C-alpha cells in the first residue's frame, strides 16, 4: 500500500502554479485593514511590513490568491487571519463589494500595478477590523497610520507593485484622501 499525502483542496504544486501563471490571469484579493470610529469614519489604516523575495523591506496590504472553489468572502477571511492573526475580528459585510479591481501585469507601465511573476486580477476591499492584530506568517510587523500618514510620500515610497496607488484609491473611496 502506498502512502498518500493529504493536501488542502485548491492548492497547486509549485510547478503547476508556475505553468498556470504563464498562461492565464490568477484571481487575488487585496484587503486594506482599517480602524473606524463610532460613526464609521476611517481613523487608521493598517500596513504590513514584509521582506520581499528581493530582500527589500516594504509596506504592503493584506493580499493573496483565491483558491479553486473558495468563495471570495472566505479568501478575504483566510488572508486577513493569516496576516493579522486569529483575533483581528474583521467585519466583512454579508455581500462584500470591492471598491475597485486592480489588474497586475508582469510588464511595467501597462497599469499602475505590477507583479513580475504573473498577470493577476485582484478584487480590492476595505475591511474594518476591531480586534487585536498581530502579524503572522511572512509579515514582520503591522503598523497603523492615519489616512494622512498613509497617503504621505514617505509611506507611499515604501510600497511596491502599485499597492501605494491602491491604498490611495481606498482612502479616496472612503473620503479620507487628504
């Protein structure tokens, strides 16, 4: 009898993912974690601190692939928990609507969004979180910025792949772009 390894459904082997990335767009979700006051006004934006594959430290949004047969809502929850911890308490509405769709290309200057690995389409959401956030997985830290700080040139230059543009779009969507 041979041993079988149990794997999570929807995951691809690295070589399968690489082959698919070269042939078709991959669906992602991007989440902008925010703190809101009692009237629902965004007061702070949470940005992750990560080390990229090139060894550079950058600020990032919560982001990740949607798995085969996974609802977008479940993908959002999974990535928020993976990056912010199990007690972040994200408040995703019953019928989540993205504030925009970002299309990442391996070639630069096609759109403001760039991912050298692939052509990816990302549904972008603003997600209020009420709990204690502690970065996990490959995130080094999570820092909360006021909307003005998040839109500042200093923070924007720390973001890669066009995520700074996406962050400014999120702030504009909630009326908090200075």
